């Protein structure tokens, strides 16, 4: 296939998708955004349970739409022999299988890696779970915040001595999905060179723990003398580096590098502080953090507006940012120009904004126009195109309850 005739970088790749909610669907959502053909297997009778997650409009879930655009929906009863036969027939036809059931569930369905590999030795199977496929916690149920809590991440959020505050967004789920996508892409590359398939075990806990940039090595290297604890609004090992109260809102400022600090002091009209022994380098500023915070917040209070303060910091190239609400972020010109927030059209919900595709490819500068499927919408197409079933056989399977579909 000529490069200029491809839809995107994964055009021609086919995936079987046994996922729901966020972590697993993120793997296949990104694959679909890159041109892969993704068959979303939804278990009868109701399919992906995220179809009922708010916000609901015209009996359609925006949550589901966001996670499943560009996928083909095959809804079947996998408990029936003919349902299993359909799945067994599809496995040799695809390159990738992704699932995020609890460990052991896909095996009880008859599709663990050992069985799948017999049907398709070159297949890449990616299992996404909270704790991974092995270990003492493997069989425990879990969600994003559960993995986050076990990873020592939640413990670092909030004020010192106070309760932890987990972030109200799916950092772990989405990043686990991205880790899964990276592993699948690497496994596809390896298969192209060797012809060998692969099993991939991706977990929320592993992904979350991987985000520790400072804490783990510090605790280990210090022999436990230095602890990783909640430090509230300010980064524990850098100063100034954190969230400062402005006139009307909060502003993140990271001026901990010495040259940034000197420039910042000039901006604040206090150039002498850039060479004050109390603030001469990062270690001394950490020791005198309360005084640093006081100086900065007094300057912010004197500044005509928070926007003016942010612009002064930007002009000086000091890393900083206003703390925007979700609505403000959605309306920000930078986000709109880069399509970080994107307006899509759904046939039932109409126009709505969703997070845009986060990867940029020079050969494919335009996003694909994708649509989220109705439940079982592509039963006939999948069975015809992949397995050669005729209309009469598809109708028989529908009447027998093997295949299911709903108009919304």
C-alpha cells in the first residue's frame, strides 16, 4: 500500500477489543485514532457498562462516545457455543487482542494467551488490570484510585498532616492505557522483525509507581533518612516551586533555578533578594521557604491582576501557569488552536467537546473523522467481512440470542 493512500500510521492493523470504562479502551481508542480497525466485543445483552455513565443526552453517554470513537461494535453472548465460535474465528484474523477483565476472567471464557496463541501464533495480546496478572494482589478488584493508593501516590497529595486528596481525573487509567499502547506498538515492531507474537501485562499499579520521579530513589539512597511526605502546595525539594495565592486565583511558579530566581526578584522589584544569603541557592531557599512564599505572595497582591502577573512571568521566561478551571482550559486559545480540546459530532448527542488526539504525526496532520458505535451496530459487517457469514446465518444467530443490538 502506498504511503499516501494510508489513513494513518496503524492503517491495516486489526484489533479485537474486550475492554470497557477507561484504561483498556484508551489503548484501542488511540489505535483507532491512528487508523487501526478495532472490533469492540461487547458482551450481551447490555455491552460496555460505560454506555450508562453520565453525561447522558438522548440516551447516549458522552463518556462512552469519548472512549470508543472509531470502533466497530460486535455484541454477542460469549457464553453460547456459537458466540465462542465467532470469537475463535476472529482471533486468527487480527493482529492485536486487548482485554481489561479482572485476571482470570478471559481464561474462564476460553481465551487466555495460551489458547489464543494456538489460534494465532503471531497475535499480540495485551491484558490491562489494576494490579497485574501475578502477585498477591492480582485477584483483587480495583479502579484508578485503588492503584494510586497502593502506589504511594495518594499519600503525597494534600497538606502536610492533613488528609490526602486524590486528583479528580483518570490519570492512572489513561496513562496505563498509554503504557499499553506503547507496549503494543513495540510488540508490533518486534513481530515485524521476528514474526513472533507477544503477551503484554500492563497494570495501573506498575504505571502509577513509575511516576515517582523523586521519592523512591531519595528514600532508598538516603537509607530512609529522608522521607517522602505530603508537602501541600509546594514541591518538597525545590524552592520556589509550587502554588501561590494571587489576587483572585492561584498561580503555579517554578523559579527554583538560581538564574530564574534572580530574574524573578528583579521582576518583583526586589533585586537584592536575588543575592541575599538567605536565598542564594535552592537549599537555602528551602530552609527559608516561608519567607520566600511571603515575598512572592506580597508581590502578587500588589500586581494589578493575576493575568498581568502571569504575562510578566511569561515575558521573563519563568516557568509558570494560572490555575485554570476546566471551562477556562477548554476555551484557551492555545488548546483550541492545537485541537487539544476538539469539537466532534455524534449522531445522537450532536456537537460536543472532548479531549483531542494527543499525538502529532507529520505525515498525517489531520485527525480521522470517527464515530462511536451503537450497540451491536456492526454485527453483520464484522461477521460478513471477517468470517464470510451470509445474511441468513446472521439473522439466525440474532433470533437465537447469540447476536444482540440496540438502536441507541
